[in-house]
């Protein structure tokens, strides 16, 4: 069994991970198609991959303007 501190840390990390995915999904839904690399539906399963998916979406999926 994990210690109470270990369980608390796991809960906090899980909440942050889920929040990161929610932020990525919300951004994907609100962004114009021209601002996303690749088809929007392809990013849905990517974002579902723990930590790596949302990070990959923000790093590789979002087109940055060069203003």
C-alpha cells in the first residue's frame, strides 16, 4: 500500500493530467481549422494519450503565427 502522502501526490498529478487534456480539447474545439496542423479528428486520440498527447498537440498541432 502507498503512504497517504503518496496517494495524495497521485491524486494531484491525476487532476493536473486531466486538466491538461481538457485544456487541449477546449483549444482544439475553439481554434480555426487553419490554425491546426492536420485534420481536427486526428488530434482527438492523440490528446487522450497521457501527458504526451496534450503536449504534442500544443507543440506540433497548433500553428504559430509569425507576427
